């Protein structure tokens, strides 16, 4: 069993705002994003800097607390609203990668955290006093085969001692809390390999002084990703989320939300690329006519638009089912597949439409082109989604 085996989590149906309210939220997000134009993102991309100002503005606007219940200082809205927010961020030319983890890791705490954990952390997360941005799951030797992770957490009295390594742990340098998956029972001592894994809410501020180290990984995009090492790190036993040994199920619970939210970002990217390509094709004149008058230019843009529309419908259908507490693994995986492919096709079309100018930094196309390519690989690769749909939806023989 791998990370593709997602299922629905049982949770209370959140408050659903009416369409007019969602439109107002979209408009407010667009207004906020207008304060962070292309030049802001170009500088941070060039210098590989975390967009702290943008994250702070989104936090102050209440957007990162959209899924937190009102009792804990959040908005108590559903995933469909979060989807609308992230779509608009990306359609505006901004990038939510610096903050989106707070939305999809939130569910682990909301659904499985103790009352004490929720009371201690959720109000501070809602106000931005505390950031929950790090998700420690993937390891160098396990990849997407999550049940094969080797990071361990051994119970010793009132503490767990953690040893191991995580990789591609984005935003670890900019987060106060981490949701960490570790093995609490050796793999050879459990009946099923998905058993014996536990989830912890780690206070990284304390951990950095007790045996956790963070090493940045420079990549083709400004994603603030890292390796994280644990060397006899002691964390309080109260850090355990839910029941020991049931962590794999808890992590799976959050993966539907993650894929739906990433799909929303891809839909937003596709909109941005299509709008950008359309505008350029209208104004760029070659051989005495706008290049958009040529079917060889116009048709790929129209096809990218149609693909993005279809992906958007699936994304919002998946979010609707999630908010109703209904099974949505098929829809979440399909949405992520379609949206990531639509955004990549739109990116390629936009770059081709711009020709040589698409490679110029000032047009922002090359930056967004690099950013949206990530989602063919993360948070789950296209091939593993196809494996999931083949086996669990179509009933074909398991391929791995």
C-alpha cells in the first residue's frame, strides 16, 4: 500500500458560504494578490527567499485559518472555500506553495488531535502566532512507499526518542510545528506493513535545540524545501496525535484534501497561463497581423482553456464531496491528475505563444512554467495516480 490509497475521513460538515460570499472572498484574494506583482516574486525567486510578506498578508486576511473551527478562532469554512482561495492566488500570478501546507496538514490535527492539542495550538495557528507548515513524511530510501519509512520514535517514559531522516520537507525553516510520521513498531513486528506508524505534532523550536537539524535543498524552483535529520530527538509523549500505531491511516485522511488543494492551484495556474497567452496573442503583431489570428497559435490556447475548465469541474466536485464527508478518493486523485496536466499543457502553450520572450524573466512565464511543472511529480506522481485509478477504481490487477 502506498500514498495513493486514500479514503474519505469522517468529519463534521463545515459551514458552506453561499455563492455570493465565495465571490466576495475571491475578489478580496485578488485584491490582496495585486499587492504582490510579478516583480515581488521575481526577486524572491532569483534570491531563493521565502515570501514572508505574502504569507503574513494571507494570514492577516484570515485565509490560512479558513478550515479552523470558529471555536478556535478560524472561519470554520470548508475545503471548497479553501479551493477557491488557492485557485485565485495562482490565477493572480502568485504562488501559494509557501503556505498551502497549513491547510492540508490542518486536518490531521482537527480530526485526530486531542482536545488539549487543539486548544493549545489551533488558536495560535489561526492568528498566525504559530505556523504549521512542515509535513515530515517522505524519506530518501522510501519515496512514495510510505510504509517503508525508517525514521523511528521509541517510547521512553514520558517521551519518544526520534531518529531518522526526512527529505523534501518544504518550509521546515519557516515553520514552528511539524506533523511527523515515524515508525513506533518495527515493520517486521506487525501483521500489515501499514501498522505501527504514528503521527506526532513536533514543536520545531524546541526540537532544533535537542537533536533536529535542517539542511536546505536548492532546486529549480523557489520552494524552500529541505532535508531534516533527527538524532536522538526527545519529544513529549503528549506530542502523539491520536492512537499509537494508527498514523498511516491519519496521514491518508489528509491526502484527499492535499490533492484537491493542489489541483486548485494548478487550475489557477492554467487560468493565468491561458489569460497571459491570449493577451499576448492579441497584441503581438508579426507579418502584419496579430499572431492569435493564426489557428496554429489560437487552437492550442483554446485547447488549454477547455482542459482547464474540465479540470476545474472535477476539482470542485471533489471538494464538494470532501466537505460532505463522502468518499472522494477517486475524485481527488482524478482532479489532481487532470489539473496538473492542464496547467502543464497551458504553461507549454503560453511559453510557445511568447516565443523567445517567454524565456525572459520580466514576463514571469518562465518562473510560472518551472513552478507548475512540480505538480506532475508532487505531492504524488502522475504514474502513481494512474496506478491507483487502475487498481482501486477500474479493478485491474495490482502492478506493484
